C-alpha cells in the first residue's frame, strides 16, 4: 500500500513539474499572476514527498525552495509559535499600549547568547520566548536578531526597540524610550540576520528598569519601509510610536517583547548603565505618600469622631 501511494505521489510530482516547465515557457511567465501560479505548483510538486517532509523535520533545508519556504511559514502560523506571541502581546497589553494592531508577516526572533532557548522556566541563552523575564545583566549587549520574511524579493525594513514603561515626572505617567533604532535593513527569504553591517540611527542602550517601577516591556518592532521612508534622525523619546511610523511610511510587520524589572541581583548593573552609559543620576521611584485626612493645614491631627 505504501509503495502504491509513493508511486502515485511521484507520478503526480512529474505531472506538476511538466506544468511548471510549460508555465515558465509561456510568454507571460514574468507576470505576478504567473509567478504565483508557478510558486503554487512548485509547492504542490514536493509537499507530499515523504523525503521532503523528513528533511524539513531535520532542519536540513533550503528556504530558497518554495516547498520548504511554505512548510516553514505553515509551521510558524499553525504550530503554536505565532499563537503564543499573539496571546502574550494582548495579555501584556503590548496592543494597544504601543501599537493598535498587527498582522504579523515576519517571524521575528530575539536571541541573547547561545543555548537551547530562554523560556518561562529560564534558560542559559538562545532564542527568547515572547514575554519572559530577562535579567538586565543578560541584555547588556545588543541581541542577535533573526527575521524570517517569507518573500523572495529584497525589501527594506526598520528595527526599533522601545520601552513604553519609563516613568515621566512631567506627566506623572509613562513615556516611551527608544533603546535601539536601525533602518534600511535589506531582508528576504535569503537574508534574515539583522542588523549586521548597519549603522544604528540610535545606538543600542541596555535595558535599565529603575528602582521602584513595575516591570518594563522591552518591545522590538520591525517595520517594512514604504517608498516614502527616509530616516536620517529620530528622537530617543518619541511622543507617539504610531505617529512616528505613519510620518515615515513604516508598516509594522513583526513584533517581539521580553520583560525586566529592578532587583537586588541586578542593581549594580542598572547603576552602571545610568552612570556610565546614560551619564545621568540614577532615579529611585516609590509610591506617593498617602494623604492623612485627619491632619489640618497646620499639621494638627484631628479626631476622627468630629
């Protein structure tokens, strides 16, 4: 039975490859519609082949081949990684605090150090699961970033790492601080490592959650650049990330975040960042004093009974 099924798959693949050859020989083979048809035929010609599936499971594949590109995107969208990301950016209010919405088209991975990954229960290094806590000691150096864009043509992207949870004494609320900004990053299915070889518009500043503040959500935003994008400078503290993106023709394509907070174990690291990187005094925050409703303007304590 298996041999018969395999024979049928092979015959079907031969037929599909003949259709691919005919489509490529057609006069309109370069049109967008023809390219989509050829791509679909190339995927169909290999997707049922057991050897192709086994090669993909081993991780030994070439994403320039449409069948492996399709399987990689299908795995991202259907096997839980994208669902987990979307669940956490909603649960942790990344949406709409930083951006109102996103339909991810790029699988964005953040990596610190090497290892089998950093998940909810820790890890020594590697790919960071969305929303996990990282010690600021671990994030002193800029992360490695893998952005799997599922298009063959090269497009330009802008990477922005923001903290929306920095206290603002002026507004008695929070403001956004940009830790890193790199633009004009060429990405395609053939090139996914960023931002190697690119000068940052805003160099990387390590996360430094101040003492007395709640946890901070360090969020990486990957924007696809539009034809009107021209970035030559950017503020460290933009009033509004959405307005900044719209004014520079940037379209959100990928997102990722981790969390960090001040603790005794990392206080020396955070103090070092304020002193030697930011060159500013280290702030300490706390809860505002509770008003004593039983004291008058002169400071005399009154009775609660009259």
